[in-house]
């Protein structure tokens, strides 16, 4: 009996020791007591730098919350500025490898891909890349990582369409109808990643020549090209814009957070494309370790779950994060999209935008906003 009790006591002690040695992972995928040597080394190096400069192309409320939380978690001072993806792309191109910012956060990947092809983004193999739900949500060389996914579509003012006796458009070709003349808003091809995605989508959907022809034809019905991709959505509820082209999660923000229940969200019936909202490090960043730590942070629930709490309802591509219920409640499906050729977009976006602008010529003068 004594021998049996001794054996049981030894077994209990072994189990207890094993339990004490087990490291429970946090949401970011690192041990809760920060004993992951690689991550802890990065945190220490980032804290030694003490500062980070973020250029954000998501909505400012989300950007501010993400930056404030990073400072709270790591004690690193964060300076941030909200710029459209096109503005960030132009800024870092002008700075030629001597960037005034450290990281880019949010906004669709087409401008990121252009910057990557020009050697303006730093390659980094992130530890928390294991949290991505699919390999498609990252650049193969580690130049950028996805954090969310947004669906391209139409947002319409139901009251204004009813007052004018016009049916809501169901598909891309419907937008060419003369009855929508002066009612459609899109964003600026030169400043907005959303608009660059529209260009690539039409070319991939209809072919090069037909795609550019479509964009020339829809221009006849467009009243305004806003600087930012979310610009049309912000003016649909008021009726200033009757049909807005953009990401449908921006429409959800207007309905849920701003009370514009007169907005209807429409997924084009013949199919649509999607954005991958990304984050990246600028080549030549002045605070390289803080920048790498930002990437690790952005690939964790600590960061991405702040979106839905701050008016950004994109689908998340971080598999251990909680999806925003609002996107599903409005009938959006992150998988109900066309196959998008990211490599073609990476190689040709800048050329395609130039071709569209040349094709439009003087017809578009005065309607492309830069403020």
C-alpha cells in the first residue's frame, strides 16, 4: 500500500511540474509570459527605438484605435497620419527609399503591390503569419500581409431612387444606362486604392480593351471622383450621392453607426472582386524593429478586432480573431467573389490607370478630387 501511495504521489508531482511548465498562448500567438525568445528580443529592440510612424489608409477611427492600443501594449510612442493608399504610394515614391514613415496600415493591396514592385517595401517574414487563414493573404516575399477582406459593390439611396422613379442597379452593365447620369460617385483612380481595384476588376472581368471601354462609358454617368475610396459611401445617406461604388463594409458603417437606414447594399449579380486590406514596412524605415513589431501586432486579434469596435466591418483574415457579425447580418459573403489576379495587378496597375486617364482625356477634368 505504501509503495502504491508513493507511486501516486510521484505521478501527481510529475503532472504538476508539466502543468507549470506549459505556456498558454495569447491571442497574438506568443506565450503569455513572453518567454518566446524571438518575440521577446523583437519587443526589447522595438522598445529601445521608442517610436513608430504609421501611415494609415483605413478609416481614421480604426487607425487611431490601433495606434493607441499598440502604445498601450508596448509603451512605444506612435505618430500616425491618415492618407489614401494612392497618397501613400506617391509619398514613398517621392522619398525614394528614405521614408518619413515606418509602416503602412490598411487600404487595398494594389498600391502596395506597385510599391513592392518598385522595391519600396521591406521584406519581413512575420512570426504571426501563421495566424493568416490562407496563403493568398500575404505577399509571397513578405512585402505585405493581409489583415482584412472587403467586397466591392454598390451603395444606393433608396429614397432618392424612389423619388426619381428609378430602379436600383443590379449589375455593372446597368450603371451604363443614361438614367443614372449625374447620380454615380466613384473614387479617384490616382489617389484611391478602391478605384485602382475597380480598374483591375473591369479589365480582368471584360478583358483589357473592353475593360477600359467600360470605364470610359461609365464616366459619362459619374458626377464626382472622390479622393478617398470611402468618399462615395459617406455621401449616399444624405442623397448627395445616389449610387456609390465602393466597399460594402463602408456602407455598413453609414447604416449602423450613422443611422442612414435609407442605404441599400448591392452585390453585382454577375460577380465582383474584393480587396485585401494590408500592412507593410517601408524600405529604409527609421525604426525597423518597432516596424516589425507592428506587423506582428497587426496579425493578431489585439489589433484587428478593434475594427468592428471602431466602425470598420471588414471580414478578418486572421483565423484566431472574431469575425464582425455585422458583415454577415447584411448578407455579405467573403467567398462569393471572382478570382482576382494579384500578379497581373502587381505588374500592371500603374500602366492601366495611366491608360484609363489617357482614354478619358479632358472629359474627366474638374471631377477628380484631390482634397
